[in-house]
C-alpha cells in the first residue's frame, strides 16, 4: 500500500489531535509501566517508519534534519513513545552504512530487504551492550561461531531497547579471538526464522521511560544463516562506530522535543500563575530566566540543524559533529528542564495536577538521552583524541567551503558524495569558519553589543585552540581538565552554528531581523556564560528582552517560535 509522505510539520499537527498521544492516556501508561502500543501503531499507520529508511533504499529519508524534526515532533508529545519507536532506525543504521560503503551485491540486497521490512512496520533493535561491560563494546563476550550452515550465536545482550518486542535484532558478536576492531561482526537476527536457541531477558524497571521495553536477549547456540551478516565479517565494530555518527546526531530530536514540551508547559504556567496580585511572568527575574532557557534551546537547535545537514554535506567530519551533538545537546536540555522546574516550583513534582503530570514524566524520561549510544564522557573522549589535528586545522584556517555552505544553509542543495570516516582529517569546518563569520557579521551592521559578544567567543576559541599543543591526548588516562576543554569546544561549535544561522536568515531577507538578532545576542550570551562562568547584567537584560519579544509573538501565534520549524515551512 502506498502511503503519502507526511512532512514533519504535518506530523506535528496530526499528533496534537491523536487520542493515543493525549497526556492523560500517556500518563496512565506511565503509571502502569505499560508499553505505548497504540501510539506506536499510529506512527506505523501514517508511515513514520519510512523516515528510518534512506531514499536510496526506497524510504523517505533524504535529509537527516527531516528525521530530527520527525523525532522531535513525537518527543514533544512523549519521549517514551519516541525512544521506543525510533530504535528501529538505530537497528537499521549499520545496514545503511554497510550498503553505502559497498553498493551493489549481497550487502545492498540485504539492506533493501531490511528496508522493505521496516517500511512494513517491522521493529528492529540494536544489541550492543552486555551485562557488566558498560560502554566498552570491545570487551563483549557474545560469540558468533562459524559453522558449515552459518553462525552459532552464544551470549547475553543487555540492556537493549525493544529486545523482546523486536522482530529483528542487529547483534554485535565476536568472530575473532582478540579484542581488536577486526574481531567483531554484526549479525542481523530474524527471530521469526530461529528454531530456538534464544530467550528474552526480563524487562528492567526504570525511573524514566517506564513503559519502554528495556530488556535483553540471551543466545544459546542459536543458528543464523551465513548471509545474515551486516557487511563483511570482521567489519562489525567499524560499522557500529560509523553508524553512531548518524544515531548520535538524530538523538538531538529527542532532546529538542523535550525542550519544546518543557518550555510550553512552563510558559503556560507563568502566564496563568499569579502571586501578590501579579502574573508570574511579570516578575523581572522570571522573564530573564525564561529568556535564558529559550536562548539555550535556540543554541542547540541551530547546532542540530547544521549537524543534520553535515551528514550529507560534510560526512568526513561527522565523527566530530556527532560527538559534539550527543555530548552537548542532552546536557543543555537537561539544564533547560531543571530551569523550567525551578519556575514551576512544586508543580514540577506533582504527578496529576499540571498537564496530567507530563512535566515530571518528561524530567525522568529525558535523563536516558544523555546515556545511550555513548554518554557525554565517551563522546568527549572521542573529541579529545582529535585535539592535535583540530588545533592544526584551526591554525591553518582549513575548511571545506562547499560542504560548509550546504551544511549551514537549509535551502542549499545537499551534496550526495563523500563517506563517513573514523576521524576528521579536515577538522571542524563549521568552527574553523567562525573568524570569517564574525567578519561577515560585522558587515551586516549588527549592534555593537552583538558584535562584541561574537568577538569574545572568537577570542576564547582562539585561546582554547592554542592550549591544544600543550595537552597530552595520547595518554591512556586522559586528564580531567581535558573534558572541560571538550565541553568548551562544543560550545564554540554551537556558537558558530548560531552565527551562521543568523547570517543565512539575514542574507535571504524577509525575516524578522530585529528578533533574529535578539536571539543571536541571547545565544551568544548563553554560550559566553558557559565558557567563562559569568552572567552579567547585560546578559540578563538581553534575556528579559527575549521574553518580552516572545510574549508579543505568542499573542499572534500558537506556540514558541522554532528556528528549525520556520526553516521547514520556508522550504
């Protein structure tokens, strides 16, 4: 059956009126720790799984920012549903990478069969981690033993999202005797074809995403066919690391949706709540705090847009962008949720009174986003290992101009060339272009205060790169201070994304330039407060001005303005 393609904005509108996505229904499921089956079936019915399949394989995924938008739309309604449903993309991602690297032949044919299954609603899980192994995937003990008829799987995978509910499981298994990257192979297990040799491990009870199927699977001599390998034998570990560059990037959609929900609940509350005969939104510190929280979301939204397009435009640099997004975006959104909770006060802890307790559920649910697919320390370590090259590229001013233009301009044609790489040999073009972007900003005639903030970020960025030459990033134990430096690096990348987003909007004309510049100033103030630990009166004034502008906007529109959604509508 042909399903008409649903745009991300149309999906957002559809979910607002869908019964399985109403807050009372989702709250009852959370209380009962029950899987949101009706909501997931509704997403299947309207074709959302097709966004998990690349266009080259017959799906709807032609721009990764569209997938981020789709995940964001679902997450805005409920993170449990989003995390449960999007896991299928994670399970299929290694097959898409393998097909991209070996077009034609068995590997692509296998990917096409999987694509058809996913488009038809099949659930795919990604079984990487094992009990007591943490994030160290190379310590895994699950074995795929070669036999005349294929592979015999033995071992336990836990915890795994959708391990029990899935139709297929992409399993990272040991096929060599060492612990090198060539000792692992990915095996796509179709549980419907197994005669036995496996059992599901019990669902784990969790603090957040209570209804999700966080369980496991144990293999005891399960036999799978030889053609079930994803890619060639021995390439499993590399395929996983490259797939992480995709999955970590699209996780931004989970955090952005959480931020949307938290800000919507909070703004509605401060607008209606009265203290001492005055609306809560009328208090200066409340307005400044809300403006700061909006600026934080604006910052990570610009970063997520650039990273999503970089999958196509700068694939060779995705080892950097994916790590930056996965480390920074969930961390900042965690802080946004905490800040919203401060404004909500006791209402943030109530399980029924305010929007069916959706805020306290969201606060619990979002904690997991910063953990799976590599926590922030794992991602920051991958950045730290590349510091020497990043410092060199910064000093040389190297950047991929054509790819950068396509990454930062949401209206530019997306290139269809280049492949994911384990490390970036050209550094981070988005950040390395910041000096040029500040020069362009100066030419646009922005206010002196805006230009000063951008120059301050650039100066801090310059000093940060100068320290890279003195840091030992090859040691087995990385110094704790380097993780702070990695966080500063991420913030600088985010600041560059915000500046480039502003320049593109101004360059096209027809936008609210005054509001755009106010958002730019607020985002730069937010980044600077994180970089140098200061929040001055000028920053507070900017945040208050943002809140004032948002109040005017909300008198004319249904919700808070979103950079990503506005760009989609303009396209």
